[in-house]
């Protein structure tokens, strides 16, 4: 199964049997639970950086 690498943003692989996410491009490797936490943090950071373009605010 494919996943997005949080380090280089290319396609990484998720090994269901070993429960690990690995990226062959930048050698990122993490347990699935750690990977989910990293991706959650990235999503929160993107949400904080979002500034809506609304006049009057």
C-alpha cells in the first residue's frame, strides 16, 4: 500500500505485515503509529498557516 512520505513528500510504502512506513527516496522509516502522529502534526500546522482571503476581516 502507498503512503505519502512526511520527509520528502514522495510516495512511500506501507508494509501491513511489519506495520512500518518506508520511503525508498529519502530512507525515511517509521512505525505506522508514529507515521500517523507525524502526519497529524503536519495537518495541524497546515491548518494554522491557512489564512482565508476574506475582505473585511
